[in-house]
C-alpha cells in the first residue's frame, strides 16, 4: 500500500505519526545546527521551508520518538529539550502595519501565558526580550527562536508606500535577536528575500546565510535520486497511465518540475509541492504556479516594465542576487528568490551566474499569467484560437496556422500595440513558448540576427519578421543571411517563413514559406 501524500500539511509530527510520505532531510538539518547559531535560508514559496521549521521545532523540543526511523535518530546522541519560540509571519502577510504589530503581540501573549509572565510593556521588542530571559531562567536552557516567512509582511507592501512602517514594526522584534544572544541556543530565519536587502537585520552581523551554500542546496526540495528512492511505486503507476516506461516517466517529471539550482555547484531539485501533487493525482499540471503566484511579483514586473524576452539566459554577478528590489530597476533578484528563475550555470573565471526558467511548469505558467499584460489575450476564445494555431503549425498546415494568428492579432487591444517589429516579435515569442514549442528569439548567427527559431516535433521553422514591407523581403533575408544552414542536417524538414505585419491594420499582412506548404 502506497503511503498517502501530505498535501497541504506542514506539521512534521502529524506527518510522521499518521504515516504520510516523507523525504528524510534530517541529516542535512543536523549538519546545519551543529556548527551554526544564527542561520538564514531563502527559498521560494511552497518549497518546504515551513515543514523544515516545524521539524526543527520538534528536534529542539527533544521529541526523540518522531525521529527514530530517520537519519538524525542515529546521529543525535544527546536529546536535550530547549524552550522554543516560533513566529510564523505568513499569518500577517495581508495586514497593514498596525495589524502586523497586533499579530506579533498575540504571539508574544501566547508565550507570556506559557511561562506565567506578567508584563506591562507595550513595545513588542521589550516583551520579546522578557520572554527570552524568563524562558531561560525557568528552564535552565538557552532559547531556540524560529522565524518562518519573516518577509511576508514586507512583500505585501512593496509598492504601496507602507513598507517603512512595516519595517519599523519588524525591526522592533528582530533587533532583540542579537541583543539577547547569550540567552539563545539557535536562531533560524526563513523567507523569500535576502536579509541583506532589508535593514531590519542590520544588527545581526553574525547571521549565516546558507541560501547559496552547496552543502545545503537540497535541504528543501527533492532530488531525482530521492524521488526514485521514495516514490518508485507511484512513478510506475503513473507510467502505466501515461503509457510509457518508468525511465520515460521520470524524464517527464524532470522536465516539468525539476531544475531548481540554489548554488553554483548545486544538484537540481524538484519543486516538492508540484511533484507530490502530480504523483498523487497522476496529472502533469502546473500545481505550484496555481498556488504560489504572488501578486507582488506581477506588480513588480509591471512597475519596471519588464520584457519577457529578457527572462532567458540572464547573467548576474553574485552581488546581483542581493541587489535591493525596493529601489532597483532590476527584476531579476526578486524573480530568482520567488522561484521564477534559477541558476543554470556558473563561469568560474568571470564569476558570472546564468539564470533562466527552472522547468516547463514555471515557463509556461509565467507566460500565461503575464499574457494579458504583454499580449492582451485573457479570454478563453483567444486561448482556444491559439490551441488551434498550435496544432495546425505542428502538423505543417502553415496557411491555416497563420490565418488563425492573423485573427488573433486583431483581438489585441490597440492600446497595447506599439506598431513596431519588436512588439510583434514579442507577441509571437510569448505565444510559441506558452504553446510548448522550443523557441529562440533574436538568435545571433555568423552573418546577422535571426528573428525567431522554432523547434516542433516534426519541423524546424526559421521565421523572419518585417513591418510595413513585404513577406517576400523577409523570406529573401533568410536565404541571404544563411539562417537555415546550421539546421539542414537535423533530420527534420526546415521550413523558412517570411512574415510581414501591417502597423495600420495591427495584424499580419502576409506570409511566404519555402518550401511551399498548403
């Protein structure tokens, strides 16, 4: 009997006691706490941070029986019970500054009652300090402090002018962590954004950031080996439903959900939410994006007028990961931290990182959620029209496909139309990537820059765009510049397509293909 998956569960104790599937990360957790006192970990939403925090709580509360069959059960020899203070800041992510302050006060009141503390202080920082000192005095043990999603209140107010007020409220609490160091055994803080971007942690100069440490790259998330080891039976059942082999099913899951790298030498990890939901439902849907798309990310992209063509093969120095998105025009730090981009490569000589989408789930979902902003397509009719376009093009029915595309452009609101080649090219690129084609835009060649290179299962399409000129001229440029030559030995037919847009009509004026298709 296959164990049930802990969908929507973050409580370590109930997962273990009720027999839910659990990928053992406790060895990595044990390594983290042994030689470190103040630790920060940044990971995207729904990536297992809260479960890790909950596991740490059970570990420091010496609930030894829960770990009996896990790696830390063999590693830990001295199970010592410490007082644990836990703050879940995701509870106040949608609150105004006063609400955030009240939420923190409510958590403090819980611990004051637990330790029978009478406190007349109204300032949350001083109340927190008294709780830490009292817990230490009453138990004789140093205190463990766990802060989950520390930045949730900050991200909610990234663009509404209330960010300074929220930072002041949080500073009041967080600045006590350094002040009371001699009463603390271990402090662990999680979030999405990097602590160095937010001055609330300026006093915590001894906070160890393990977010890009190779040793802890897989402390959250599931590696391919872990997936095969823990979920072989379900993968086999999934393969039967998909009518493919076990190895083919593993590859399908990898393409859809794997690909996150959190350090320069990191092994890839799967998004845990998407993977276990796919194995449970036996469907390859976009589960993470459906539950983790954050409005602050969309607003941030709109604010900085981000261009979707810029989201592939982005290059950054390490300092770029820490650039503050509070006052920077760069969207890349936030996209990386939120899980929309990941590390794809690292050049040791130049010390430059290359970022891109982690997998098919994120790429396709990102294109779809941003489509209304870039393309103006938000209706089911528009999406259905594009699905018809997809099947026609994939089968080589070029005229039928471009007639559908011509109609689609007429549906785009005029206010979105910049009436230049870049605009039309971006729309085409967004559509092709959303539909699942492997697409490259503005491909550099030895003799020029190709507008669009499109790989389908049966064909390779070389596409050149013109505005207010002619499809014949666009097609001629493909031959003149030799754009098709590198792909002639691929084995698939190479189809050259010249496309001309009319800025007056706001759609495709004509197209020519070579060889000629129906």
